[in-house]
């Protein structure tokens, strides 16, 4: 008896990300083995539509649901797939591609489709901040503020992100946070507090270089205030995977935390900013997301080193 074909739905956000998706149908025909898979493409039409399509995919028993777009599209699709047997696939087309990079998926569209065609899967953790699922990071303070600035920027990409981080960081005022976890209650005057399921924000900016998506805990990063002289070192550490060695960084792990801050404001989940109140709960859901994986995963170690000169050049321009 012939095995039944597995089903793939490609959810495409036509206006998200930085890459053209015009070649996707042709590449699917080239890369996806039609003797093993049946596939179709569905385009989103409005904000939140990707989540609705993915939810229907789960109800229909679709085997693989592929997010074609940026981090926002990936978050929308993934949030509807949690605790289901439908696997998340990613064709990264965004400016950051945080989850795809953590999973060592190719940034090239054809190569990403080749990985999907292999069909190998594993289960990973995800986080929840005040009922909002996240898969890479969430945070408050400066990184949420930068997410707002980045969303408002007229252009996308790594240079815009780094420039916003460095420029806004010179004037941003830290807040006081009371953090309660399994070990007790602690108070911090902090530039930002980030909760990381995955290692990076995206763009190879490693907020939690040692983070695992399969250990059931989040890495909590507290960045204490710093001055203008120290800013370039922090920025380089972020891209060189050495942030944990910086004296302004405190880190710990937790399954859940409660954070009280002095005033309401922005938080972000996977880079998307949203306003929340003064009390915030974050917890982990262990191995609750099934994902397509790269069986030959190899991280790109060269890019962080290339960032050092770029950061120094931007810092010179901003300070002057």
C-alpha cells in the first residue's frame, strides 16, 4: 500500500520582510518532492490572518505549516501551532530572522525549501508574556523602546537596527524593576530586562548566547545602566557572543518570573512592540512547538566578527 502524501501549506505575507517572494511557486516545484508531499500557497490579506490560516491548518490536520516572511509572520503562524502535531517550517524573508537563525536554517529561499523537503522535525520550548506567545525573546525597557523605533523606521535591516540601538542608547533612562522568580525577589535598576528562549534577537545579535530552546527555562538578562564610553563595547559584545562577560550584564535562568515596574510602557515579543501595564508575567512552555529542523545545522561564525568595524563606524558617526 502506497504511503499517503504529507501536506504542506505555505503561508505567505506578501508585504512583510525584505525579500521578494515572486519566485516561491517556481522554487517549490523545483525543491519539494511531489511524490511525497502535496502543497499549496495561501497569501495573508490583513494583520492576524496568518494566525487564522495556521489555526485552520491544525484543524485540518496539515503536516507542515510554513511561514514565509519576517519574524512577525513566523510568530503569528507559530502561535497557532503550539501543542499540536502540525510542524512549523520557515522560509526566512525578514530583516532579523531570529528563530530561523537560532535553528540554523538557511537564509537562502531555495536552500530553506530544501530543508523543508527533508521533513525532519523536533520539539522546542516557547515562552508566554502576559498571554502573548514568543519563540525567541521578549523584553522591556530599552529593547522594547528600540523595537518601537525600528518599527517606525523608514528602512529595515541590520544597519538601521544597530544605529537605533547606539543612537537611542545614549539618552535612554533606566527604570527600576522588581523581579520575582523561584529563588526569591530582587530589585534592579536596569536599562533593559530580556527573557530569552533562543540565543538571539535576530541579525546575529546574541542577547543570550548560551540559551537552549529545549531546556524548559528562559535565560533572563538584566542590563544595568552604562555610559557613552561603554556603549560600543556592549554593542560589540552583543554581536560577538560575549555579552555574558560584560560587567553591566546579570543573567539567571527561570521557568517563570513576575516583573513589577514603576510605569506602564512598551514590551516586545519577538521584536513586535506592544504596550503593557506595570505587572508582567513570563513563563516557559516546555517542548510545546514542533519545528522543521536542519539536520546539518552549522552556525555562521563569520558575521559577528564583521560587525565590529560596522559598529565602530556607526558609533563615530552618531557621537560626532
